[in-house]
C-alpha cells in the first residue's frame, strides 16, 4: 500500500471514529428523578449524581485550566475542593444554563486572605458558551473553564431540571 492510501484510510478511520463518538447516544436520567447530592472527582473528571443515596448517573466533565489542587484565589484557574451547596440556577447565563456553587466558604475566604488576594466566586456547573453547543462531548477533551465544572448543554439541562437549590455538592481532588 502506498503512503497516500495509508494517509487517506487513516483520515477516513479517524473521521469515522470522531463522528461515532460525537453521535453515540448517552444514558439519560430516568423521568421523575430528583438529584439530592453530587460528588465531583476532579482527578477522574467525573461528576456523580445521587438520588436517595443511589448513584443514578456519572457525567464526564471539564474543569478549570489549572485543575490540580484546591482553588486558593481569584484567577488561579482552579476548581475548588470541599463541601458546598447549589445556591442558584441561571437559565440566562453566558454559558448554556448554570447551577451556582456556594464557593467561597469561610475557609476559602481565610486561605485567600492569608495570600493577600480575593477568593473569587461565580463557580458554576455549566454548559458550553452560548452558540458553541455544537462542540458537544468534544469539550470533555480539555480543561477550559476559569474554575467551573463544564458539561454538555444536554447534560446541564438534565441537572438543571433535577437538582434543587440547597443540594449538597462535594468536590474532591
């Protein structure tokens, strides 16, 4: 086989794999489920959703551009670690819908104060930037947020409809 054929077949194979990945349907949450707790494992890039103590779905996520370690101050591009709560729902954000996370807590404020920097805030679980939803699952391949937890637009829609304000979220390394 000559080099041009190898390159052509490699391109066709790679394109096919990418299309299948993009279009392959994912598990949807069952109807009438209410998520009552969330756990994020940053190192695994997973957000696990629980209802009545039972794991009902695991989401693949993207994080802040500097994901290792706990958020210490505004602008460090880290996703915080600790126990927080969903404190807001925004259907009209810069990214496709979002769920607010109650960062910073008292401990976070103390850490940033000791560093002489502001703690930051506006940590969210959100979809893609408005108008970029077509990127879909490919957003998972990179840590691209300023410290938030990113999902596809469809996944955020699912959580937005099943998570209530006050729901506990634990973010682990």
